C-alpha cells in the first residue's frame, strides 16, 4: 500500500515558518525585517553615492559642501552596513 504524503505550497510553507518563528522567538521576525531593509538599502545608496558626487562637481559646489554631503552619505551607509552586519 502506497502512503500519500500531503504536499504544501510555497506560500503555506512560508506562513508555517512565520507562525513557528513567532511562537519560538518574536524577535526573529523583526531582525529578519531589519536585515532585509538594510540589504536593500546598501546597493541603492551605493548607486546614488557616485551620482551625488558627480552632481556636486557639475554644479561646482565648494569643498565644505562636498565634504559635508559625501561625508554624511558615507556615514549613513556605514551605519546601515553596521546594522545589517549585526543581523
């Protein structure tokens, strides 16, 4: 006699994992969400960093403005990278 195994869809499996994660440790979902957001933000800021530098140079911004804008973007990227690296 052949035993039939019940099959589940990918969506059902994802919902099952979310429910089990919530029951075991509620922080897992928040850490996962933070890791996803920071994982998406890093490449986006990596794209805009050179664009911002070129825009600043094209409009002949001063050294202080370039240092402030680029330094701020790099500092923000480092914070995002650090937060993403923790999780």
